[in-house]
């Protein structure tokens, strides 16, 4: 069954404590968590309020000037993520250690700072490792540093902007034939792989089984791909699936993690790098501005959609 998303209206069912309790109980029963009845009763209002607060932040971000938009969007996403974690872990937050962001960045930026070249560093404790583990069953990546350009290249809606400003494409559009995803043979040249090696590579990125059809690079589409950390990315604006052209080691990152890391860094810049951030938004000196502006526009609509997709899979 394909999920129909109608924006925040689709979250309406969660604004009922009775429904939330039943929903959480079902999540805990499926996960074989002890005392699902009691724990769903204890958590239903926290779950509901996380979603409500998240929506309020997004509503305000839509009206807010660009200069504070990243802060509103980041904290909106944080609340939505906390609701998702509660569906998998009824004890959240168990300790104060999990309340940190779980990622860090250089507070004072170097001279001639460029956002594209900036990095975030993944930490042992905090929301990022908790969401990675509880929501996506990913192992800890403590100490890993990720560059902003790598993350931006994994946002399929930015493909056209990358082409216009850098002359390079970042995603290859894929076609759907019925319930099958068709991958053009040209992708093999980009990945420098044989057909068999490419199939092995794609299969390695999935937790579940990937079923290729008899036709060379056609495989059966699954609803869960959007939130499973598959290499396939949904272009939310144009409504088609795409495959990143860069074999990044973060190809398997669920897109929610990518949005979280970008918004975290942008929110830190908006709070602590006042001079650079003000100059960027007023002077628009380089390619940083169009990419940041476009990403904020995309994440405003797409990250709540990704959250909704996650919840409907529970």
C-alpha cells in the first residue's frame, strides 16, 4: 500500500491521546517490549506533545526570516525525532547523556570560511547516536567527521542546483515500471562496476533482501526504502526516485540523518557566527547562499514527510 501524505493534516490522528496510546501499544507489542499497556499509557502524552511542539516550530519557521529559520527548523525536527524514538524505546530519555545533540562543530570558524567545506563530528552520546540506533539500527559512528558538501550531495532535490552552479550532476533519475524500479545501464559507468558487482553493492546497502528481476537492472520496489537507509532517494519535489552518482560512504544514511546534521550545523552558525551568517544572508557572496536557502526550503516540507513515513511503518 502506498502512503498518501497531505502535509501536517496527515498527523491529525496523532493529536488524540487515546489513539497515541493504542499506536504506542502496538509498537511495543511488535517490538516485544514488556508491559506495553502500561508503557503506552505513560508515554502517550509525551509522544503527542513532541509532535505538537515540532509542528509549532515548523509553522513558525515558515513565517520566520531566513536569519533564524535554521534554528526553528532544527528544534522542530528534534521534537519530531524524539516522538519517533519513543515508539522504539519507551524509557527515552533514560539519562541526561542522551539529551545532548550527539554531534559537534567548530564554534569559531576559520578565516575565509566556506560552509561547503565545514565539518560536523559525530559524538558517542546524544540524540544523533540514539536516533541512529533506535530508529535505523545503525552502529555508533563516534569520531567520524562529515563534510557539508558530502551531505548536500545526498539531497536529490539539489541535483539541478549542483548542475547549474558546479556543472556536475549528483543524482541519476530512475523510472518506475509498475512496481519495479528501472536502473539505466549508464549507472555502471558512473560507479565503475560490472552489472554483477553493482547488484552486490546495492544488496549490501539493504538490511532486507533485494530482489532483482530477470531484466538486467530492474528490481522490485519496496515501500520501506524511503526510511530504511537504502541508496535510493526520493526526489520529493519532482516525485521520482534517484540514485546518487557519488559512491559516498554515507550513501546508506537515511535522509533524516542527513537533514538533522545539516540543520544542526546551520542552527549553530545562525546562533554563534552572527557576523558571517548576516553577511551571507545579505551579501550572498558565493554558492553557499543558494545551497543553504534551497536546502531550508526543501527540508521545511520534506523532513516532516520523512517523519510521517517512519511512523506509518511502525
